[in-house]
């Protein structure tokens, strides 16, 4: 509570709660992106260490994604007609 009678040493819980909610949502969004890219969700913990996170994003951007291999094998399977053979 702010005002002339407020204790200057009192802690406002709003910034702490807001920061925690923001952190949880940011980690959740990173986990969803990593899963969609075919990576382990544990990589989202790099977000807690900004320099490591930057390096991790840099590596992911220029490396071959596991999802690309899955799509390529499915495409090759479809082109060869393996899905119609029994």
C-alpha cells in the first residue's frame, strides 16, 4: 500500500507475483517451441541463464533439427509408396 503512512521497508508482492507468472509463461512457451522443433523440453531451462540461452538459440538456429529428419523420412516413405503396401 502506497501513501504517506506506508512503511518504506514493506515489500510489495505484486512485482514478485507478476515476475513469477511471467517466468512460468515464458518457460512454457519455450517448451512448446522446443517440442515442436523436436528438441528436449529440458533445453528451456537455459532461459534462466541468459548467456547460455543466447548460445543455445544460436546453436539451434544453425543446426539440423530432428523434426527435419522425421519429415524427410516420411516424405521418402510416401514417395516410394510404402504406405500402400501390406
